[in-house]
C-alpha cells in the first residue's frame, strides 16, 4: 500500500479531528501584551498572619535578622530524613496531600529561607505593588539607579523563585531537592521580545540575521544547560526550551500561518474526516507555491494520480504527513526560489531559516539523547503554537523512536494547554500519530498561561475564543486529558500482559499543576488503572518556590516529581520575575495554607515550641 493511502485499520479520527483543528483563522496582528493565569485549588483558609503591610513585613524581617545571622541559626535546617517509601500506598499519599497541616515542606527549609519566603509572599499579595513594579524598574533605569533595585530583587524574588544566575549555580539547589526525591527542570528564563519587528536590512544579509545571531547565542546557553542537567545532580534532571528562542519571531509566525492554512483547507475539503485526491488538488492550488519546473509538477501529479487510481482518502494525520516540511515530499511541495512574501506563504529565505532553526533544536535534542536528558518544549502564545507543535512532533519522531530491544526513555516532551477547546482533540490525535509511527508520546499537561490575552484577541479579531468559557470546563478538560492517557496505558498493559516502565511505555506524561485536586485525581486514577507510582511513566511538576507541600509529599511517597527551576542573569531575568509576580499575584496572595504553615514553623523555631504532623485520611480514595 502506498504510504499516503489511508490504512484500513486506522482508528476513525472524525470527532477528534474536528476538535483538534481551528474552525476559523487566527491570523492577524500579534497582541501587544499577554497575561498569564495559573489555577490552583481553592481552599478557604483564613490567614492568621500578624503582618498586613510592607512596613510590618520589613519590621518582622529586620527583627529576626539578628537571630538569623548567628552561625547556629544560619546552619539550622529542619531537615528530616526522607523515609523509605516501600510501603507507601495511594491511600497514604492522598491522605497526606489532604492534610492541610503537613509540615513536610516547611521543615526542610532553614529559618532564613522561611523568613524570606514569608516576606516575598507578603509582597506578592499586594496587587498595587506588583502592578507598580515594572514602572519602578523603568524609572530606576532612566535615573541610572537600577543597581539598588536589582539588588533588592535578587535578594527577595530572585532568591525565592530562581536557582541562580547560571545553570552551574543551580546545582546546590538541585542537589538539595534531590535529597527529597525531587528532580529539576532547568529553565533558562530570559524574557524574549516575541513581537515581530522590522530589523534594519543590510544588503546581502538575511532579514533574519540579527535574530539568528541571538538564537545562536541562546543555543550555546541551552547546550550548557543540558550538560548541567546531566552531570550536576545525584539523579538526572531535565531542561526546558522555548522554540521562540531558537528562531526569528517572524519566521515562526509565518510557519504558524502555513500550518493553519493547511488545516483550514483540509476542513473545507474533507468529508467525514477524510480528504480525496480532488481535495488535495484544491489544497495545492490554494496553499502550495506554484511548481517551478516540469519535474516538480510531474512529481505532484504522480502522487495525486496514485491517490485517484486507488480511490484512496487521507485522514488529517496522513494529510499533515504528506505536506510535512520535515518529510520526504518537502521539495515536491515547498521548494521555491520566490522571495516575495505576498506571492507564497514560505519564501526561499524562510525555508533556509527554517532549516537553521531545526538544526539548532536538533543539536540540543541530540545532546539530550546522548546524555539521556528529557527536553520539555514549553507552550507559548496561540499565534506561535501550531508551529511549536510542528517542531515538537518532528523532534519526537526522531528522538522518541521506539526500537525493539533498546531500552530508552523518551527525550522530547510537548506541552498541551488544556484550557483550550481544541486541546483534548489535539491530544488524542497526537497519541494516535505516535502509535502509528512507533515513537513514544511524551507530554506535559498544563492548564494554560494566556487566558486573558487570548480572549481579548479573539474579541478584537472577531472569532470565537479558543479558551473554555468557564473554570469548570477547564478543570474537566485537564482532568479528562489525564484520565484519557492513563486509560490508554491501562489498555496497553492489558494487551501486553505486563506493567509499563519508563523505557517500554508508549506514553509518558507530566501532570504540571499546582491544583491539589488534580494531583489527587491523578493518583487515584493511577491506582485504578494499575499504574505504579514508581513506573516512571507519570510525572508531576510544580514551579520552584510554589506548592512545596505537594512536591515534597509526592517525593516522599515515591512519585516522580519535578520542580521547574528558572535561572538567568539578574538584569535579564528581572522582567520575567516581575511578570511572573504580576500575573500570578492572585495565586501567590491566596496560598493561605502554605503561608500559615510557614508562619507557624517560623514562630515555633523562634519560641522553641514544637509542632506535630497530624494526618487525617479521606473516607475513600
């Protein structure tokens, strides 16, 4: 059978297809700003924090400073040896997660760390301060007074949320987390300008020259990040990458437009989820650049004629493979010498820059493959996301390939923002693609980071918002995605008659969430589907400096848990930190449980009063 003919045994993809593809073009101007929104579980706990203002917070910190500066206290850390978890059960883990009074996270921190965390949390809980921070930074730079401001940020927000200025500086934090069975995902968190800007063009120089110089510099930093992740800790860490760091923004935008145009043209010509040879002709006429030679035209006609002779149809997976820029038909469909942006969707210059972008990403992926380090491809704005998915899937094809007799964990993880209406369909589509092409589907599930800006953009441009209308729908989408993947793993175990492992499983994924209920749901579903906590196929993830009670509890009970550990030079990371604080101030200000535990622990150490852990188990798991 020709590789483009729809296999008879293929699973019908009609419904997931229609959910996974956009119903209307999202092309247009890039929004001037984006706002992220993270969701956490709601626990109504009244804070008993005695300090309510910055002045009082500073006073508290200052009053404790003398106490903290003594050598004995500086060395103090309420670290408890991490117990063995051979007898740990899902029931015990859920019991600990539901216990709001568990001190497992706070007892691992030094007294100085507790004081700093309380101070930072207090600042983040003041919206007016967080909103004013970018303006204060800007004013300080104009007055050449940024030194003291940067010093303050480094001693507070940076210390709490980052691992250091270089990947090497993160090693001590990584080792400390490793002692509690918590891994790290190193994240070079430099805020990039994602807006398309027209750089000054120099004759004989690519329009992408300046952006690509930056991308080459970032490549070196990311390669060093991967090496640090491989050799700097007792257990291997991972590394996070943003595709926008490896490519000019304009190129990614154009690539995104190509993928959107292909998907929309497929929708216009498909019937019951499949497209005929005649439909392919329409796609070629509408999206593909005109053939530049008789040979190129003959090759195109030969493929379409073959489909016609077999009366074959293609579903969306085979359709995308046919026109894949990384596929064998690249030159047949996309080769062009045209440099007119208005004549073709991808010019010859675009294609050359695309190849250089993929080369950079493959260098990182190859190093990670050689060192057995996972790469988390972060999700970004919708006007880049189709291009990012395209990159991630093609990297998975190469570096997550399952080879019989070879035990290798997946390297490339793509990210799915489950607050989008199309997320579930995309998830199912990519799982099926991985199954057909025999590579491991590796994913990170997040709720989403751009809810406000995506809705605003949809309203301004007149299309239906891609984001779920209610928080309940987002929760249902997220938890539903987790259940879908676990059910697939359960089915695989039944067919094979053996338990999955990190090297044999067709699916490996991370539940990246601060939502306690989602974490508990995942553990419950793992138990129901007979997926072992120590199988290495289900990971959990939280940001460094947030929801430590979840992280430490999961680590103590043998679950694979990772902390996203940002790093970077203070002047470069400051915009990232301020945006993080601003966009998550509602979350940070609302973590009353965690703040209260910190305050009780801090107060107990100052007064010498002991606190005891009390665990109340749930009535059912």
